[in-house]
């Protein structure tokens, strides 16, 4: 299920307010590279739930 584009535009990374982009069923921050899961079409914008970048 594609995310609502308007919703995607207002969402930012909670860690650094970086821009997010869709990547499969994740939202990826363009700054810190954290990956936020999307569950049932609803982005889970919680730092604790994010996948940390490998580095
Ligand atoms: Zn970020």
C-alpha cells in the first residue's frame, strides 16, 4: 500500500528532522539513514523502533 504523498511530505525524521523517502516498506532518513518501519500503512516514527544505519 503506497503511502499518502501529503503525509510523507509532512513527516520528518524525529532524530534530526531530516527528509524521509520511501524505500519498500520503510521510510529512510536522508540525513542519519535511520529506517522507520511502516506498519499497516502507518509510519512508525519512533527512534526506538528505527533500524540504525550500519556504520
Ligand atoms: Zn534522521
